C-alpha cells in the first residue's frame, strides 16, 4: 500500500508492494542489480516496473510535461503560503477580528500554509526523481506532519460549524471565550499529532542501487492488518466523520436561517444581523465543499489500491496520480481566495496588504475605519442626548404631553440620521458590526 495517501505519507508511494519486495530481496542478497539502474527512472516506474521489462522507465515524461507540472505545483506553494499568511495577519493584527470563529480560521490558515511550504515541493520532486534527497529526519517529518496538518484543518472547520450551530440554534447558551478557544485549538493539535505518530514512527530510509528511498516499515508484513486498519481509521477521521458532522450542523443552521421568514416589521438591525449570519454560513459552506471536492479523488485513488492493485500498472497512472496529488494539495490555496471574494472585511484587508501594487488602492480600508469611528461617535452622542433628556424630564416634572413631544423629536432625530446623508455610512458600519458582534464572536 502506498504510504502516500494522506493517511500514508501524504502523496508519496514509497511504501508500495514493489518497494517492499525490492527491500526484502536486497536484505536477502537477491537484489537484481538491473533494477533501478536507469538514472532517470521517475516516480511511478519504480513502483510498477519489473526487472524483466526491457523498458524499465515506461513512465518517463518529456521535459515539457515536467515543466508544466512544476509550474502548477509552484503556483500552489506561492498562493497558499502568501494567501494564508495574509489571512493570519488580517485577523491577528486587528483587534476587532480576534473572534472565536476567526481564531479557528487562523489555525486553519497556519495548517494549510505549513503543509504547502513543507510538503508540496518535496512530494513533487520525489514523484519525479524517485529518489529521497532529504535524509531520515525529514523522511519521518514528511510522513508525519501532513496527517497532523490536515487533521487540524478539517477539525478547525468542524469547530467553526459547531460554533455557528450553537450561536444560531442556541443563542442563549454560553459562548466560547478567547481562552477556551485557544484550549480547543491546542486539543485539536494534540489529537492530530497523536493520530500522525505511527506514520512518523514507522518511517525509514532505505538504500537501493543508485538511490535512497523513504518508505514505511509497518509491522505484520504478512497480513498487513495493522497498516490497513490504520489507514482506514485515518481516512474516516480526517475526511468522512468531520464532513458528516459539518454537514449535519450546516443543514440545521441553513434551515433555520433560510427557511424561516423574517418578520416584515423587524428592524433594519435585525435584517442586517440575519443577512450577515447567512453570509458567514455561505462562506464556510463553500470552504468545506472545496475541501471535500479536492480530497475526494485522492482518497478514492488510494482506496482503489486495496481492491484493484493491477490498475496501478497502467502507463497512464502517473498522470492520474500527479493530477490527484495536485488537486489535493491545491486545497491549501483556495481558502484565502474564498475569503477575499465572499467577505468584505477580508477583501479590504487583502487590498491593504497589497496596497504596494500599482493597481490596488487602500483608500477603502482607511475610509471604512473612519466610518466606524464616526458611527461610534454618533451612537454615543445620541445615547448621551437621550440620557440628558430623560434626566431633565424627571427633574423638571414634564407633563405627558411634553414627554410625548420629546419622544417625537428624538424619533425624528433618529430618522434624519438613518435616512439622511449619513444613512449609507451607518448601514455599512452596522453590517460590519453585526458581522463581528453577532456572527463571528
């Protein structure tokens, strides 16, 4: 079984049956020196080739194909690392963004940026050259960290789904504090490292003629029961189970937010709150669906290996594998794009981060901050005026007619503030406040 499906040394097939046979023959002194003799034998040829084949390098690719794949994989690294770092900066550098949901988004961004930086290039070079250049320590890390990173990613999404469920379905229940949120993040990483430990523990490097490979030495080589059980558990825990929980949570939340009609006489504030909550749920549903679509072919690819290993002897399998691996790894770069497209605050933050680009203006960022300040000042002033009028009324003993007249004047003042020249500013800021205070806190 390839150790490369995320449960298995993420996207590397170094632990294939062919590698095991080669290693065992080498230990027994029966290694065929012709095997692996060709220096340019690429990744899958070592797994599917045979010592008796005249063309041992049946999976060799022309240079232009390797160049295209290199560009595609480099794109993942650049977009994922830069995009997720900007996401973390937007949240951590702005106090108003440090909410429960956004702390989980920081954890998600960190896991994805780390996996893109530490594993994507290594996976690609190992797939192309079929030789491990990075030593035993990185071999263990390479097989260990991706499982932990993907576990942390998907369970950060699960935590967000549960938090949205509690906030919308049970709004009166106590919410997670910042400290409790950090504890949950710590627990997620502890469980992630625990799940990935066997993958790193059984990793090893082996010297073959003309090359070194990174593979897994699982116990019970005859029955492979341990290996199959572990891989099955990891696949369930990092894909099917969390997606089931997320799907159930967002189904209930979606039914609550969209199936129920908003009362016609509800305040603008209430409409804005519901609209903001819908936007957040939509964004997170897109994030989860993107993850599910990107990783589904990857898991199917390696599950098929259990039932039809002969399929992996076909010549086209390398292109299939590289495409499946690229799609899975590309999941690390989509979230920043989704945030930027579907969330105004993240879009403004990205524009501010890239304000050095000649075609991007940061005025919107500064303008929104000014609107927020004006909105707070207006609300504070109106509150003070209301308190002063109430105090004067109680001291002077105004009649009911005077009190009613005063209330009319206050309502008129509010209407002028809402419907006059400052209405757009108030509405814009109100939407952002409802987004933070009621949906992401």
